[in-house]
C-alpha cells in the first residue's frame, strides 16, 4: 500500500488520472514517488521528458552531453531557437521546471560511458533509452540487466521506430536476446546520415513514456519480450514476440556478471571469454 | 507464406509484406531463396560477403527463432507461416 500525500493543488492537477480506476490516487502517488533516468534529451527524450514530467514522475534524471543545435529543432521539441548553444540538459530542465513544479529535475551534463553508467543507473528506478547510438544502447542494456533496473528502449530511423521493454525483474529477455551485437559500421545508418521524419521520435518517445508510466504503476501489459515496430509511412504498428535466449551473453545461463571486459565500440560484441561469470 | 520486412529491409524493397509461393516440403532456406528471387536487392542487406546471414539481422518464424528452437535454415515452413526479418535501428 502506497502512503497517499496529495495536496489540494495536486488533486486538481492530476484529476484526470485520479478518476481512472487503473491509476487513482495510489497510481499518482507511485508516479510522484518514482525516479526515472532519461538518457538523451533529443528526439526521443523530448516528448518522453515532457509527458513524464506532466504525469508527475517525481524525479527525472536527464543525462546528455550535447548542446542544442539548429538542426535539432525539427524534432527535439524540448528546445527552442533561443536555446541554440545551450546544454540540452539545461534547456530540458528549464522546460520541466516551468511545466511541472512537482518534478525534481536532475540535469547530468555528461556522456553516459562504461565508467559512469553503473553509478548513474544505480540511483533510479527505471531507465528510458533515448540515446542515438548502438554503443550507448548496448551499454544500457547490460548495465540495467546486471543492476535489475527496467529499461524502456526506443529507436528511430527515417519513417520507422522500434520500442521494447527490458525488465530484469520479470526474468524476461534482454536487448541482446533480440540483437546479440550491433551492426558493423555503416550497415544500418543513423539519423545524422539517413535522416528522420521530425514527428517520428515524438510518437516513439510517447510510446516509451507510456511504458515507463505502466511500469511505475504496475498496470497494463508492458512490451516485455515484444518488439513494437511503428512504420509511419504505412501507418502500421507490428508487434513481434521474442523469447529469452538461453545462450544470451548477458541474461543467458552463462551470462556476464560484470561489464568490465566488454568494449562498447563498433559491434559491442561480447566474446566468449567475457561470459560465464569470469 | 509471407515475409514481413522491417526498417532498412522494408525500405530496400519498398514492401512491408512479401508473399512467396513455396513447395509443400519447403524450408526456411527455400522461403528465403524465393524472397531473394523477388527482391535480389536484399542480398547485400542480409548476407556478408562470405554468404553468412549477418549477426545483426534477426529472423523469426511465427515469433520464434528457428536458430534457437529448431533447425535454422532447414526448419519446415508451412503455407500459413509468417517469417520476419529485421535489423536494429539506433537513432534517437
């Protein structure tokens, strides 16, 4: 049972949540008590941060080492023309503080790396992956799995987005069960070289924020063991199930117990000698 | 049976779904050959210069990985089966 502590302003602000059976005062309190780390304050992070803040997620950590560039503004709706040259975590924090006074923002102007990932993830309940590169994505999967922290993955390219939820508590599959390693350089382009429809990360980031809220409130069916693919060109959503791989180098029987020996470069592959609890 | 293609594979062919005709005793290899016959542009997207299916490409048969649960390319394919091929994407 969650101790309820909503004041009169909060009863008004969150009234559309409070009247829902699936949320109610208890669900709202769970949101207010939760700590979520958003990795990236770009295309995916923008809508995710805005909606998680609006929903009353109590503490939002935002980690990003970039500054706002003009080419970001076609999709990164957290930032404005006036923010160009400003660290993204600063403009993101300013937006949240103006929008949602209940939310404590923890801006972390650093790049998530192998050296700091464990420490950063450790103080949050859930991680939302809004990064823009494979090494960060594989690093987050591995760290979150070892730590037991749920991870909501989202990624976009041109007209297509992918979303899945990794929940180590449910013993479900991890991202490496789906994709053991990253493509070789150039095989699957990123947004900087291949482009992305500006609206697309808005939709995909909202899918991710939805998953985070569901995990916090322990309601609905999260995308654990399911990869959602959204094709904005055909306006289709497909969900493909995937199972845990018993030979997965992270969550499999002989999976890693540390990221020490893994190189998060190129394909981020895990050699046999890293696995097996060595 | 039909193939479902995602992300760069959908873009390469211009199709999200591709139906192919297969024999009664067809395997995944046969279904893949039929797909490549219709869409040879997928060859470079799916296979390394050594002819191996790229590690980053995922192939699922009705949601299961035939390389984990069955016979891989030799697994049987029925007329109502759905085979899916997808790569990861990384943009954010």
